[in-house]
C-alpha cells in the first residue's frame, strides 16, 4: 500500500486536500491513524454567528417608500455577503475539515434558498452541529427550522387545507428517494405535518395544535393518528432511507458511478448503527475499495471545493470578499443560493466548455495577477510588451485584491523537490505526457506550480 498516495486521497475526499508539509509529516501514518486524526480534528465545533439581527423581525411599515424598500434590500444583501464570506473563510482556515466537508454535503442535501440570511445561518449551524452525528436528529432539527418551514411552505400547511410541498420533498429528496412512496403517502404525510410552524416574532419553532389535523392517517401501509414525528420515525425505520443516503454519499465521496455492492454495505452499516453518521464514514474511509485506482482522481471538484482547496494550499487572503462571491457566481455555486429544491446536481455537470476555461484561469488570477507564465514568450528587450504585461497585472491586482502567501508555500517544499514530484503531489490523477511537458517547460518552481493548478487535471480530486 502506498501510504502517501492513500493519505493524499483521503484528505482530498474527507477534506479539501492536504498541504505539502502535512503529507510529509503524515506519510508514515497508517490509514487508520489518519482517519482517526481527521475525526479528532473535527470534534471542534465552530458555529458561524456573524449575524445577530433577524431583518424579518424589524417593524416594517406597510406603506414603505421605494427608498425604504431599496435600503431594506441592501441590508439583506449585506447580510447575505457577510454570511457567505464567514463560511468561505471558515472552509479555508478550519482544522475541522471533515466536519466542514460534511456540512457542505448536508447544505446541498437539505437545499434551501430564502431571503433571510439569519435563518440560513441557523440552518447552517444545525447542519454543522449534526454533520457527524445522528441523521434522525439532524432531519428533525432541519425539518423544524424556520428556514426549511418557510422554504417548503409548511407555514401554510393547516388542517383542512394541507400543503404537500414539505411532505413531498421530505420523501423524494431527504429520505426515500423518488419511486419509493405513493401520492397517497404524500397526502397523508402532509396532514401529519399540519401545525408545524415557526413564530414570526421570535423565530422559534412552534407547534400549533389548532392547525393540526388529528384524524386517522395511513402512511407507508401503517394506520394511526400520526403527527410529524411519527412520519419521521417511519421514514427512518425504512431501510430504503439508508440506501438512498448511502448512494448519495458514495457519489459525493467515492465515485460518480455507484457500486451497488458497496452502497449496500454502507446502507447496512448506517441502518444497523441507527443512522449514526460517524460509523458510516469510518466504514467508507477504511474500506480497501475506497483506495482503488478507479476511485482516485475521478471526481470533479465542486466550485466551492475548488476555491477552498486553492485558498488552503496557498494561504490566500481576500481583501475584497465580493471577489469570492463573484467567482462562485461565475462557476455556478453560490453558498446559500442553490438553484432549486433539489440542490446542485454536481458531478460532471459542474463542467462545460466555458466554465472549464474560467476555472483554469482562476488560479493564475489569484496567484499571479492573471498571468500563467510569459517567460520566453517575448524578447525581454520588448519594452512595449513588458509594459502591457505590467499594466495587465496591475489591473488584476486592483480588481481581485487576493494575497497568496507564496513565501510560506514555497518554504514548506524541500529544496531537492523536482517539478514533477510537485505536480504528482498537487494533482490527484496520474500525470500524462501533456502535463509532464507543460510542467517541465516552466521557468522556475513558482511558474511550474501556477502551470500545474491551471491544468484540467487540477479540477479533479
């Protein structure tokens, strides 16, 4: 077993990649020890609490002027930027990589897009707190969060006028998956969740007995006077929930093409541990098949994983956080703004011809003011060319305002390290002739690094 290769793969999937000095320090660890250390580091709880005001609880006059409406929207936009920046910063700096990687998974699994950043922060912290805990606890807390109750219209779900939106997504997207329930199950589940709401004045979950339908319901073949908690219990008792979640996690952590046997093994572990998330992840990370060649360097990084990996590797500091949001927008993944209730589809759908070109340009933009390497491309005496280059660099520096710590990055690399060794460390897929040629032709180590992170291969983990 190649320890360094396996540990590098583990950190690429259970986190956002490993730094050169950390791999050098950990390369003699067993995989078991590395997994244990990852979980240990992720025992840290770092809730995000940058927003202290719920804008929805302000006294809003009914006859607002256009100017008042504009200022209110401006405040909402500011909160959204603040929250996005706080999580982006945490992703790039935390030692609790596994917790944040799984928070990102649950953020997409429980896709939610509302105009209230305070409730989004609250939901994000629920997902972070329970990211490595118990799925049933997580599901219940998410289902009772103001963000989800608002997003899936359960505020409007009342006796005599059931709203089926939450009940449907609970089964289709959160637990069983499409095709494993009937339309009648949706209707009966919706009746069971009547009265689940939140208090607009306090922002707290509030069960409203008068709005609850306490009649007899039949759900998944069982009959009784069910409430929402009963429905969640029955969904958790159904092994299909463990299968659905295991397959989704397999695609997130292992391979886009699910292996039915491996998914079934995962579902057994998950189901028999009463939906404890940690034993399931340990099972995956300690399985030999996780380290098979076919499962290494085969996943497309999501835009957030791509940017986070870059920020962590090069200790990037952004003076203007709006730039990071702009990168997210262009690449198609703005945190807290999923496209719809199903979330981002992910996988190969992250990449098309235009987004790939943009992704390949971002590293040089952040790390070298927009230039990959111009050594040898013009005569050094060509003052007009050099003046153009300087002007271009200055414009990028002004616009992006990103500060990588090159000194820190380069100081961690042993002097005898070759460009090819560096490329093998920074890229998950095995090096092909094209990459080898590009890397070897670079003028120096820094130019070589910028070439490496500007390749299509760097988009894979």
